[in-house]
C-alpha cells in the first residue's frame, strides 16, 4: 500500500508541475505577424488554430481590405470590351440580358499598390471609360485617371490624387504552390470590401478569354468565391502579400461555382513598372512559332516524352534563331522553369523586358542543349516580319503588293501563289485565293499569318476572296 501511495503521490506532483508549466507557457505565448512595408507590426495573442498548424487569415484580411477599392466606370456608349468579358466568359458578371441607361456603367475592384494612389485593376473594367470613380474602404471617394491599359494581359493602371494610402506589397507568384491557402478580396455585388478564402487549384491556366494571338494568359486558378464586382480585386497569401489580380470565373450563370482565375502578380508587376517608367508596355519577343505536344502529336513525331513545346519555325534574325534554336527542337525549360504549354511560355514573356537574358534548354535528337538567349523588342522585329513569303501545308503565301490592294479594294491580305497537295487544297482552296482573316482575325503581316496557321489544334475558319471578287469561306482541320 505504501508503494502504491508513493506512486500516486509522484503522479500527482508530476501532473501539477506539467499544468503549471502549461499555464506559464500559455500566458507568455504570442505570435508576431510580418507586415508588408508601410504596415506596422502588430502583436497578436495566442491563436489556437496556429497551435494546430491551421491557417490564420485574420492578419492577411486586416491588411488587405483597406488596400482594395471599389471602382465605378462610366461609358458614353455601351462598352464592347466590358460586355465581351462579362457576358462571354462571365468575368465576374452576368450572362442574362441587362437593361442599359445612358451613361452606361461598369463596376469592379482595384488594388492600391503604392501610397501615392496608384491602383491596378482589370483592363475590361476601365477601358474606354469617360469617368472613373474610386471608393476606398473608409468610404472616401475620388476621381481616377488612367495611366495605361494593356488588353493583352487584361490589366490597367489608374491613379487617384491622394497620399499616405494603405497598400499591398508584391509577393512572388512563381513561388505559389498548388494547395496553398489564399484570400480573394473585392467588392462583389457592390458591397464594401469582402474577403473569401480558398486554395490554389492550379497554375498556368489558359482559358482563351483575351482573344488575341499575343495575349498572355497564365491564370492562377482558385476555389475562392469570386462574384460580380470582384474583377480587379486582390488575391493574397496568408502573409497578406499580393500574388494575383482576380479576373474571371467559369460559370454558366455568371456567379461563383467553384472556378476562379487570377492574373499572376509577377505579370502585373511588370505591366505596372512599364507604365510608370515608359508610359507603355515594353513587350519582349522570342521570335519562334510553336505548338503544344499532346499524345497524338508525340506519337506522330516518335516522342517518348510529352514535356515541352515543339518549335515549328523561328524568325530569321530573331532571338531564338540567334540563340541557335531550330525548327524541330523541343523547349523543355527556360531559366530552370518547366515550359509545357503556351500558358507557361506566355507567362515567361509577360515578365520579361527587351534586353533581358534567359537560358533555354532544348531537346534535339535525343540530347539536351543549353542555349543562352537575349530577348528583343517586338518593334525591332516588325520590319523583319512585315513582308515576305510563307509556305504552309503545301501552299505558298505572298503578301499583296500595294497595286494589288488597290485593285481588289482591300488593305491587307496574302495571296496563294502556288498550291500543292495538303489540307488547304483538300479543303477546296485554289491557287490565287487571297486570305484575309483566320478565325475572324485580320492577317496583316507574315507574323500574323504564322501565328494563325501554326500552334493550332482542331480547326480554323479561313475567309478571303478570289481575284474575280468571289468571297469564300473554308473550314480547315489541322
């Protein structure tokens, strides 16, 4: 009995000591949250969720809501840009028919990225606007001016006349991980700043919404709830850093159904810097034509690996050609970042300036080659790609001369000067056909023609005329 009593006493003493240590630890335990520059460090009391390794959104939300604004844009005429985005793919908008009164209005969100009043938002929220009103989270209102718009990324920079504003600092979208917790902050349904949470569902999504060959689409996909009015708002990580600009939802109704898309902040940062420094976008140029590799194409080429993008051709004198890249090569990495499709390649381009250097890893004849490249500007290549010939699927295209344009009363086009067996001839096209558009996009230069006819899957719609004035349309399977 004495032995049992001794053991019981020891157990009692041990429990008391443990409880005392726990209470002491509990009283002293605290957490410090790192704040972006300009936001003071705040001491936060013990949070049980942190002890169990659960995400704590309070600090990130407290930072973000004051740096996200409500935007109302006015238009003298119905904005085709706004409607294209909001009604075609539901860029945070309705599919249902709406009644309009003049002046027309569009609503969205924006993110303050400097204390001097610079705000980044979506291009479709402000493009063609005649007046822009910004409302801060504390209800102050300001008129805004447009600094610059970039349809190729659907980004715009606007400014209000105020200083000392709360703002978000940039994170690094390249470091964002699938499964990472994120917050979406915006003004859905014309409410003040609203915070929703979700995880990163995917990266480098190309949803074909921006509608141009040179569009930069490499969205961060999340399941954070985004609804009408969220366009242009912030996607932030749990540290309160800006990692994306919310832009689109995939929905049959115009409301959140589980798929939301944000423009990576590294692309947005480059666009903002260009507008501030140069007043326009400084777009880098690779000078290559490519296609994505799927299982069927890999079998046709005898590839055992589906990684990378296949190079159809390179522009003579362009960065790719100077670096030693050749038709038939497969680019698998750029600067050690995997490149498996158009979205990843365009995101790389969207972050670079003319004159920047990159290291391209290509596969050729079963071997890997590391090729240094110096990027050029689009303007430097315009003269090299403006005129000339192109052969595709057995057809030789020649840009029209000025006399031919006058004769046929058209401003652009490419004439098929010779035609061999191939998909174009099989579709019913004859020599002499003057190609004007592909998928309703005008073909003005050799670069336009190459981009329209290469790196395409499925099929294309070709429109043009014959020298006798007959207009013709052809559907061509590629």
